[in-house]
C-alpha cells in the first residue's frame, strides 16, 4: 500500500529561520565557558565541543555566502547541539540559560 504525505505549509521562511539560528548560535558561543579542571580528560572534551560548535558556525556563514540556506541551517543547528551537549554533560557553564536547553 503506498504511503502519501500531506504537504504541510511551513510557518517560517527558510532565510528567516537561518537568521534566527545563526543569531542563537552566535550568542551561545559567547555565553559559555569551560567549567572543568584544566588538563583533565573532560577539559579536552570541552575544547573539542567548543571547536566543533565554532567550526559549524564558520561553515554556516560560508554557506550563507554561497546562498545555500539549507546547509547553513544544518550547520547552525549542529553547532548549537554541540554546545547544548556540553552544557548537559557539565563541561560548560553558561551565563544565559535562555540560549540553551537546560
């Protein structure tokens, strides 16, 4: 039996969504600091998570310049997910809880 999908109208236009997610990640990148002891295993994890988030932000900005909004949105979403994971793991402390899913 074939499966039919109903086309659902999206409430947010893609460029608007990209702008919101870019802003969220940009603010989040400034609103955390590493919360674990330096030179510990978790310190390396925190640096890796932070670097991944920053790299995804940079990639997202590159995709915006190339007018590839889908991949820009993916990058900003993934970047923020790395920060959220670090907060949940306890390797980051945050100055603005509204930017994270705490």
